């Protein structure tokens, strides 16, 4: 029990890694006793022999805390304990007289199952319930369920909703959420996204754009974080109308270009929908420039002089000649996410020669060259980047700056201050200028679960101070030639990493307003429109039931999709098919809620066929390796949460029976599957079930 505070921290040391490791977890500081079952298999350092353990019961000074017991075991322990993880409106822009949904995510944190779960909802006068959720029979440890109410506010109002969740064998729990239903907009309905009204200042302001939001499988991990829900909803990325809303909001707040995360591995590309189907088909694209961040976190030995020339030719053919492409000194800008990947494959001399060849290729096609920016962490990397021929330095993010060793949770203010000091450090030692990176925050719990790094306390106010630090740095160092007249923010929509400025439920347009105030001279007073205000939308993806444990692919993909290095993914003749383009192809499954204890095997019927342009070393009938990954409520996807199995590339059907229950991390509630069918490029993959 604890009387105040938000977080507790478990400390431990083991005989296989150096130092003291931590596991931070949220607590309920109500002065009552609660049991916290921590699945330590989510911590990669929990291995070998544990030789020391400690507990900080609360992060609040002056709190009174009491520990009843600490136990280490193979199974979760303690009586059933309900937790309301989330209680919020589903809609990021609710309006009076427009039906919406209120939802709660309820979990059992206790070791024993909880039985007969019911919910009682209390609403302010003027809000009518249109439908209610059914009672839940049982919840095992770590299992969670969504309870949904459809409702409508008959008039504009502000108030509070309260839900009480009860069970036969657990203490009731209560949660509250604020409700605000403003009146519907009085402006006239629009047939399309209203025309943007751009503003800007003396500096270019760019924002990284992560193209990872095309399906419900990708959005589902964000659902337990309703404060992150975009104003556009769980949108269909790659829709040109969605892109025009993004363009409108960006340029009306001083943003001048998007830097799209872009993927290429020896000619294989992925996640192009946001750029190709969204931005490049958008009506207002001429108002916002774009460039590429080559997200080259590629496998070893995939970078070469020939590949650098090939990718440059592709850029020239598809992007560099477009009038919207962002340039510096007349040269198209490309940001390299992982310079060390190029160095490891080619050596510094090889990188320098490759860059010379890339620039020659551009000049030979009538361009002035290519402006290459290296993402770096420290001065040593900055010096190497200068030697290899980069034009400037920057970063995608520095999420752990200012954190103590093994620290897991740290305030955003500390991060922003550490960024300011890091700017000074880099320009003091680098012979090439800095393209100033800015952090939109970091809280990667949707991706990394309970082992995530969290920079908490981010608000539009302290983000504004971070922007002011960056602008002050530019004012000081741009005249000296030590910084480019450009700021670059991570990110527009890194919802899973917790770095986002796109309008969302918690702070609306607050982060964009901060950019407008700091980087432009435009009036602070302006009107931000959402689709609901002009009678447009919704743009939401199709959802799939999380209750399935079998997928037959008779007519549709049933939520399965290409994760990486797979193209031409579709359903054909009752099979999910695709062609591999690299050594790490993967199908991603839809969100699920599978009790691991009830299912001991996964059955896969698979046919792998060598294609004519497959590697010469790949003979017909060759043996290869497939791999099934999973993630749970508490454990993120990793090599440790997987089963490898031998596959045969012979054009014949085979059923593979995977004993997933033999892996001790097949436990709790499985929330997603991923299938890597083989490790070879140019193989036709067909999954029957």
C-alpha cells in the first residue's frame, strides 16, 4: 500500500549482466493494499541467477508505504484484482447530437481468475445511453476486455461520467472521465477538405512522418492509450483526403515539409502508401514540401556501391524532379537513419566513394547533386559522418538523453534540457552543420510493453519551451554557419513510440499551436477545423474481432497483412499469398485475445515455391527456417517470444505443428501473431490456414 505517488520500481541484479536493473510499474496510491504481479520475462535482463533484489514502493516523497510480501514464482499470485486501465470517449472530437462511444478496458491483475464482471455507468443529465455491454463471465490473470456504451448528448454540455466495475470474487473499482460535448459547428458543410491557409516564419520547419497506420492491426496497440487517438480517428493512411487534412493542419501552423520514413533493402520497398497513395495524390500537396528519411536499418551485407547507385536512380526517377521535393542549396535532401549500417557494410572509404557516385549520378541527370544528412548520437559519430562525406548532421530521436543508467521513467523537461545541451556539444566538435532535431516526446509502451522507456509529463507548454530552445539555438548558430536554418521534429504520428504532434484527443491542436507561436509571426488567434465541423469523415479502418483463433483465407485476408519484405500480398484461391523480397519476410496477424494456457499448438499449412529469379544457391526442395512470433499483454515481441521450425521450399503443401507451449513466454494473453515463412528472397508464399 502507498498513500501517494504514481510509480514503484523493482531493482534486481543477476550474474550474467553488469549493473543494477530496474522495472518500473504504475501503482494505485489509495492507501489500500494491492497485489502487483510483474511478468519478469518481459525484462531481457531477468536471466541466469538473480543475486540481489530491491523495491522502491512509490516515487512520492513523504508518502507512507507498507509491503505485506514479495514473492518470486512461476505463476502470478494474489487474489483477483480488477483494474480499469482505460475509461474514455472513443471520439477525439465529440459533438452534441452526434452519437459516439464510451469505452472501458478492464483487466484482471490478480493471480486468480475473476468471475461475473459487470459494469454500472453513471452519466450527467442530457446524455442518453443507446446500447450497453454484456456481462463478462470470467477474466484470467492479464486478460482484459473492452466494455462499450453507445451514447449521445442531446445538448451541448460539460460533465463527468463514472463507471463502477464489480465481480463476484473481487473488490469493485471505479473510474471517472470528463465529458465535453460542444455544439456542432455552424459553418457550412464542405464537399472536401477546406482550402489551407499557410503561415510560415524565417526558418523551415519539418516533421518526420511514420507511415505505419494503414490497418486495425497497426492501430489496435494504441487503443489502451485513448489520449493519443487522432482527431481523424483510427484513419486509413494512404487516403488522399486524409493526406489533405494533414497538409492543411501542418501548413496552417508553420510546418513547411514532411520527411517521410522510407524503406529500401536492395530494391525491396515497403510502407509507401502514405507517400504514394496519400501525399502524392493529395489536392494540396503543392503547399507542403517533402523529403525522404531512408530508414536503412537493414540486414548486414545489404549495402554496397551498386545498391547506393540503384537507390539514387530510383530517387531521381520517382521523387527528386518533383517541384515539391525539399532542397538545400538546390540539392534534394535525403536523411540517412543509420549511417553505421553503411559503414559496417562498406567501410568509411567505401561510403565516401558511394556518396561521390551518388552525387555524380544526380549531376548526370541535370540535378545539382544530393544533400545527405546523417542521424548521429554523439561527437565521434559526427566526426566520422563528416569524413564520409555527409553534408550535415541531425537525428531521428535521442529518447534517453539526460536519463540515469538503467532509468526507465524520466520527465520530458529533463529530455528537453538535455537536447539543448546536446546541440551545443555537437556544434562545438563537428566540422559540418547541424539540422536541429526536436523531440515530440517518447513513451513507447504500445510497442514495448512494460519494458518501455517513458518520458512522462509532456504538455504543449513544455513542448513550446523546447521549441524556443531550438529557435534560440538557430538564431545563434545559423549566422555562424554551424546550423542549417531548419528545425526537424520527431514526429507527426509516431503514436506507438509516443512522439506525436498531430491533433489528438488529449491536447487537440496544442502542439501545432506551439509551433505556430514559436516559429511564425502569424496571429495566435485562428480557427482549427476538424472533419466533423464540416460534415466530412469518418476515415476509420475496418476492425476485426479479437476472438478468432483460426484463419482460413477463403475470401479475405481476415486482418493479416504484410509486415516487411513481402509484396503482392493478397488472397487468391483460398490462400494468403505473397512474394518475399528479402531475408526477413513477415506476415503480421490481426489483434487477438488468446489465452495461452488453452492453446498448446499452432498449425500452419504452407507452400513455398522457388521463383525464377531466386538466388542461385536456392535449390528446389531446399530446407529453410520459418519462425512464428507472438506478443502478450506484458511481453513485447522478440526472439525470445518465438518458435523456429524447418520448412521446405519445394512447391508442395506441408502442415507444420508448432509446440508453442514449450516456450515459457507463451503465457498470459497473446495479443498478436507474426509469421516469418522463410529466410529467402524471391519465394512465392501461400498460406492455406
